[in-house]
């Protein structure tokens, strides 16, 4: 495998790890309330 092929494979693996980390961070159950808050705030009646 040439250097450019190895670089593409390593870059792809790096992007996959970063994407997985972002998804795991976003869908963490501890963050659910913070993520859902704007949706509920938008649906509340204004006084």
C-alpha cells in the first residue's frame, strides 16, 4: 500500500472516530433534558 492510500485509510478512520464521538456526545442520556428544552419552550404558551 502506498503512502497516499495509507493516508486515506487513516483519514477515513479518524473521521469515523470523530463522527462517532459527536453522535455519542449528542445522544448521551445525561444531555437529553438540555437538548429537549428549546422544543418544549417553543411549544409553551406565552403569557
